[in-house]
C-alpha cells in the first residue's frame, strides 16, 4: 500500500501514472500550467493531513453548481483523497473540505460511459454527491478506484465492527451498573468490569 505524506510525493506518483497525453479541444492537459494546478491541489491535500495520516490514493472529479450571485452554472473541480484514516473531498477552487470515515462509506460505483462516480454513503455530505469524473483522466480514475476499493471495503467492515463493539460494551456496563446499584456487586467489582470492557 502506498504511503504518501507530501505534495511532492503525490505529484510524482501522478506524473508517473497519469493517462497518456490527450487533447480536448484547445486544452492539452500535459502542459505545465495544468501541472501547476495539480501541484496546488496536492499542497491543499498535504495541508489537511493529520500528523499520523498518509495518502494511499486520489483522483479528481467535478461537481456542477449554480451560482446565484452571478446567475451562472459552473463545474467546480474537487480532489478526492483516500488516507489510512478517512476520505477527504477538497474543492480545488474555494478550498472547502469535507471528510467522511470509512464506516460511512459502503461503496463507490464508477460508470465510465456516463463519467459518473457514485459514493454510497450514509446521509449527505458536501463534495460527495453528483460527482462527474475528470474526462482527461478516466483511465487513471478507474485504475485508482480498482486498487483502493478492497481497502475501502476492509476498512468499512473494520469500522463497523468497532462501532458494534462500542455499543455492546456500553450495554454491558449498564448491566453491571444496575448490579452495583442493587448491591449485588461492589463498587470495586463494577470498576474492574468497566475497565475490562473498555480495554483500559
């Protein structure tokens, strides 16, 4: 599994694995001006990383928005960062950031023919709905998702087991508290059971 901490590491990985040079109309995404944009996106990602966090994968997407102030439509570019702890969606244009835990993410479905990416998550979260894949990097996106999805599913199951364990432990502690209240066990026995259940 990759462990990228710095913008330079992410940029080097992207340059090595990005799709072959493709032209879309007048735009050649291999030009230095586009590389500067990418570098800026990775600097944002590095800024939002926690001290014990590292990046394992990433890709870009666009979200269509309607801007009321100027009565215009606009596609805003987002970068999706998969780390060892969570998934971040960072808007590359207004620097907004959202993140979700792996417990909330059930699956990611990528439909290349419609260039749509569907995040199957509990509830709504800014940056994770109605995402369009970046046309210039469809192969890169598809490859990255194929590699990271097993990790996402593993982390989802792990987080869900952890949540169930916390709920189960809380229920057990309540039962022992009732026994203590009823005088069936001592305060010392209750504290010992509580420590054991909380793994302290």
